C-alpha cells in the first residue's frame, strides 16, 4: 500500500491540479482506496443527473439521492457533513443495502485515510 501511496503522490504532483496539491499523503491514499472500494457504488456517473441518476446510475449514489431528496449531495466526495465515526460505523457494519467491509478488504489504516479524504477541508 505504501507503493500505491507514493505512486499517487507522484502522479498528483505531476498533474499539477490545485486539488491534488492540497491533499496530504493520507488523503491521497484515502482517495486511491475510496476509488477502489467505494467509488464503484458511491461515485459520480458522467451524463447522469443529480450526481449520477439515470441509465448509468450507481446503486449507492442513487440510493442516497432518493434518501436525501436534494437536501444533501448523493455523491460522497461532495459531502462536507460526514463525521468520522459515522463513516467508520457504516463501513464496518453496513447500512441498509450496503454490505460490511472487512478489515481484510480495507485495513484500519486505509479506513483512516478514507476518512481523512472524505472529511478534508474544502
């Protein structure tokens, strides 16, 4: 995982985007882990409405769009109200249709990095 973190840091610095420059190494790793484990259900779908609703909607994004009915963003990366304990609890215990995520899939360290990424100052 350290090699992945180093790769992401180098890639982010090469891209030169403002957002990538603002991320700490933990947040860069958190984004990489999020992209692998969370984004397939909770990501943004190009071409959809409301962050991905439509023919190519992702299940987590669609479920949150229905749940929040426009009051909160359905794309997790757009949220600024997520508490670390809430993220940890949902990841480890699941919620409604979301399955649990085992420590053998996402380690505690990687979960800490996901939390750092999702709760970063914006």
